[in-house]
C-alpha cells in the first residue's frame, strides 16, 4: 500500500445503528475509505475490493435468517485472502469467544462498549506497524 492511498476498511455488522456510528467515527478521525455491510455474505461478495482491514461482528444474526455468522464469515475471508487482518467485535465479554475468534485467525477481538472505537484505532495502528516490520524482515532475509 502506497502512503498516499487511503486505508480501506470493511465494517460488517447487522446492527445498523452501531454500524453507522462506527462509520462516522472512522470518517471523522482519519482519512479512510469505508465500506459497510449488514451481512457476512455481502462482505465476502465484495472482497475483490481488497480491503486493508475488516472489522467483523461475531454474531451477524439480526437481519437474515440462516445467514453466515461472524466465524463463518471470518473463515470465508481467510479462504479468500489469508493476509487480510480481521478484527472481531462482539457484545460478549467472554474469554472463550475471544479465543474462538483467535483460533479462526482473527487479528484481534474487541468488546462493543464505550471504548471500542479507541481500541480499534490502536489495533489498526498496530496492524500497520506489524506490516511494516514484516516488510523490513523480508527485505533483510532476501539479502542474506
């Protein structure tokens, strides 16, 4: 990703109010390209847009009966592109839910609460620090 390009984020949540408030927060605090999706299926159909990061709700059960849940969506995303960092969101503050997300290769897990956006900002910053370090390590390894 070039420095002049905007960071592309997919927000996936079946809670329309939360989804819109999260979109507004991101647009007010940084120069992002945001795509919002109410279902996992709609997110997966648009992976060709190559998002830099996906923020994905754990449940996704509020709109379409029988729709993919967050873990199923996460698995489909990883099948399509293993390198896309996916941050899982949930109202559940349970360690077993977080561990399950990590077993399915989520980058991180955030509980939906009043500090969720601040935590997401920090995680996104860390994702890009991590990607930069990966590139540096790869550069050094190629020269050895």
